[in-house]
């Protein structure tokens, strides 16, 4: 007998919520990053591009 569950390993969970009263979708990736978009295709492309789609520009210090 094969059991699924704890032996199946970790799962990645993606969450997309619709913001009521708007055309805006709010997505949360399994890594915790968040993104908003009006286009569902854009939202899924962002999520599935992990980690490339999650690139964030880091602030650069002033080199004086």
C-alpha cells in the first residue's frame, strides 16, 4: 500500500486573490513575494518565472 502525504515531499503553493470592486489580482508566491496585475496571464507568468520573475532592484549606496 502506498501512502501519499508526509512522504510526498513539500509542495509549492501559489495564491491569487481578486481584490473586490477592482480588476486587480494580488498574487503571493510560495517564496512570499507579492505582485499585483490586472491581466491573469501576466500574473501566472510572473509566478511561474521564479526566481527570474522575482528580481528586485536593490538600492545602491552612494559611493563618495
